[in-house]
C-alpha cells in the first residue's frame, strides 16, 4: 500500500508533535530536545551556536536550525563523525555525532542520528534520566534503553502512538517506528550512543518535519 500524495494538516501536526504530554525536561537542554526525536533538536543546536560553533563540523542552516556533518550518511563506515576535542553538553562529554540513512527496501528506510558520549550506558542513564522526554516510558531492551512511538497511516488521527513493550511492536506495512535508543557503542562499550531511529516507510513530509536539516531528500541521499 502506498501513501497518497495529499497529506492532511492533521497528519503534518501529528508528525511534528509528540504523542502525548510527557514529563517536562530541563529548559533548552540539547539532550532533552534530542530525546524527543523531532525537529526541535536541530533548533536547539542553533540556539546553542555560540557554544558549538568552534567545532569545524557544526553547520548553521538558516536562522532556525543547525546540525553536525558526517562524511557520508549512506555509508556505515563514514556515518560517524568523531570530534578532535570533546564537546561538553549537559555535563557530559560528547565525542562525536552519528547520522545514518539507509534503504532497507524500495519503500522502507532506516535513519539514525545522535551523539556518541564518553560514559558507559548506566552512567548516561543516571545523568540524563531527568532530561529525557516522557522518561516514564523508557524501557530496558537487553543492554539498551528504548522509548518507542508508532505512526500508522491507517490511523492518522491517533498521531504518534505510544508503544509500551521493549523492542517495538508489530506494525502495518506502511507504518513508521520512532525510537529513542540509548546503548553501548558497538566498537567501544565504554562509550554510549544516545540518539534516535526512524524506520519504516518514511514519507517526505514526515522526514522534513523530524529532520529539517535534510528536508525532503529521500532517505539514503547524502
């Protein structure tokens, strides 16, 4: 089943907003905004440009957003940008940024973005739990911690639906999962990846709302 080209205002609002009113994190915290897994993270980076602009990979795009560049988001080996000097963010050292976009099939994509932190996963959880949006739904999934929402094009009026089971849920063919994922780095378990995943049939307008740094580029584009 294909999504139609006409996208209702209700759909756009649902993509851009949260599934429900979660617990309020600290004001204008970069990690708090990242934990929402939407476009507010990139606006927060722009607001903190004075602190981040010394990083040569930090890029301001217009008046309302900024992001970090990786070498090639379509190639796993080039989708992580390690920084030459750590960035202090929310009292943690950020060693790098990851931004991966991969095609899983003709319709389905895997998109991930976030920070590489210099601390093990348990330390990061303790340090950031008060910052995480809707932290009550953060669930342990093996060695990782996840919070999942599901968008189903057959149930647009429901917006992003909360998933209360670790590892996500069975979904319809055109659905999209949005996941906050906090886990040990696969190459160095002493480091933690703190970021977001979109997977499934991601419409262009959804991508623009959640990833305004890349706009309506098709997933898998550099």
